[in-house]
C-alpha cells in the first residue's frame, strides 16, 4: 500500500526555535544582559567561511552579540590555545565555537578540551560528552539536539521506538544515539563495518542517516511507515548523476548545470516517497536546525554562566 509521505519541515521548526531565542534575548537585554558568541576560524577553507558567516548573521538577526576571530592557516596549537584562553576569560562571550576542520598541524582534541565547558556551545568538550552520556547535560552537539527537537515538535513518538542511526561520528552519530536512548528509544548504531546494513535499517521506526554518502539509503533500507531524518550534505556535480537521482525533468538538473552542483543527502531523494511516513528534505531539513540550536545553546550557556533564572 502506498503511504502518503510527509516532508518534515526543519526550516519551520528552526524558525520557531529562533523566534523563541530572540524573545528571550529581548527579555535579557531589558536586564542589561546581551548573550555573546565567538566563532574561531583558522585558515581559509571556503565551506568553513560560509558556515561561520551564516552563524554570525543569525546572531545579528536574533540580537545576539558576536565576534569572529580569524587566524591564518599557519597558526600553531599554542597560538590557538592563547586565543581560546582569552575568550574563556572574556566577560562578553558566553559561547565559543571553533569551526572544524582545523588545519593538520593543530592538535584538535587539545583545542576542543581547552574551551571552558560552560562556554562549549558545540558540546564537544570531554566533560560535556560525559554529561551527555549520563544524561545530565546542559550543552550537547547542535545537530542531534536540533533533530530531537524537530521530532518532538512533529509529535513523533520516541519512547519504545526502534531507532537506527547510521554513522558514529562524535559530532552527529554518537550524540544522536545517546539523546534517543535518553528518550527511551531502542537504539542501534551502524557504521562502515556493519553487516547487512539494509536489513538492520529495515528494523527502524526512526532512521537517522549521518554518513556523508549520496543516496546510500535506498528503498530496500526502509520499513513502511518509517520516519527518515537525512543529515547528509553532499555535493553532486555531475549532470548525469543529478538526472539519475532526481529525474531528468527535475529543477535540480538545471541547478547542477548553472551552479555546478546540487546538494543531496545520504538518503535517495525519491525513494522514501510512498514508503516512509515522513522524511526531511535536503536542503531545508536538518541544516537550519543546527544553526538554530547553536543560538539556543548560546542562550543556555549565557543564562547558566550569568546565573539568570526564570522569573517565577
Ligand atoms: P563523519 O565523521 O565522516 O562520519 C561518517 C560516519 O558514517 C562514520 O561513522 C562512518 O563509519 C559511517 N559510514 C561511512 N560509510 C559508510 C557506509 N558505507 N555504510 C555505513 N556507514 C558508513 O561524518 P559526520 O560529521 O557525522 O557527517 C555525516 C554527514 O552529515 C556529512 O554529509 C555531513 O556533511 C553531514 N552533516 C550535516 C550537518 C547539518 O547541519 N546538516 C551537520 C553535521 C554533519 P566509520 O566510523 O566506520 O568510518
């Protein structure tokens, strides 16, 4: 039986979250408190530059203070540690994000562990990772937090659900699995060595794909009625592949011709329709939720650090 598949509107949920954050910022400002985010950008990776620009623009849109710290691609670990130490002690800064990836010469784990846990709005510090593991977290990685919030607002039942997460990165897969576990889902985590991946995925009531491989998840991975969350952000640059994935008459083909690429997820763009209950589109699904949750994490960090409690 053909199922009417519902697109999950990550953009709309992200707008709601941002509007709520902006409202709280207005309230804090009336008490002379302005939340502040510092973004640290090392080197000139064009994708990183675009991500940082968009995060800083969102801060401005929501009335948040922000600073971009730009450092050359030759920066050493010690020089970066000095900058982080400065931001750790800055009164105006509540959240510090170090845009990844860092250049090869930099000791990334040392840098992530140097950010004060109270200002670690990406949730990458080992203390915050440990708190996420035992369920006492206040700051956790933004992408999985955003996904959880979208599932909650879309009324998707997690308690007792079979959740399969494909991907076990520290940024998406692992924290996603922990968050779902805390919501009482039964969680399976898959990776590149998982045997019979389609069969394992077919168990899922909720399938999260965070792999980085265009259209890895096809119809044979999907149980009828599954909710599919596609975290992947992959570029397809070939017109032939775009036609194969989206259909020859899709506007995506024009996009690849004119822009040189189109964005795809880890889930085949057409296969879930008619099988899944709901699916996130790419783009416009998970991406906007990540930035919205970065803003929310910064607000949370601000309120905790400046001991702001709700008026009762
Ligand atoms: P990552 O660190 O490269 O991790 C990828 C994971 O996928 C790894 O655990 C890997 O397994 C697994 N994997 C690779 N090939 C596989 C296969 N054929 N079958 C099963 N598992 C496989 O990537 P990430 O940082 O988690 O990001 C994943 C995707 O999400 C990327 O496309 C990224 O651009 C996107 N992303 C989007 C957002 C957003 O805001 N929309 C945010 C973050 C990431 P092993 O561990 O065995 O190597």
